C-alpha cells in the first residue's frame, strides 16, 4: 500500500542540523523595526493595485525587510514599481 501525498519526500541527505538552520535562520540577528507609516503605505500600495489583503501584507513584509537590509528607503523602492 503506497501513501500518496504532495509533501516532499525525505531524502537521505536531510539532517536535523539542516532543519535547525532553517528554523533559526534569523535567531542571532537584530530584529528589524519599521514605522507604522511605512507599513501602512506599502500595504495600501499593493491593495490599491488589486492585491488581496494577505498577499499585500506578505509582499510588503518582504519588500520592507529587503529595503531595510539594503539601506534603501522603501518609498524609493515603491517609486520604481509604479512603471
């Protein structure tokens, strides 16, 4: 009897250490903080362009995080997305 699932199969090379690295990827890093104005603006940017609320939040968090890491103002990033 075989089990049909859409989950990835466990390979021999998968180790507990690899799982720990994935889970605690940002554990020792300083947390990123954003102003409420930036967060609301970015979420509204995407919802006005037809994104679902969850998709807008998810995309916004990814963009805010990367903009903070790269030291680029988020509004500058949004200006490049308008085209």
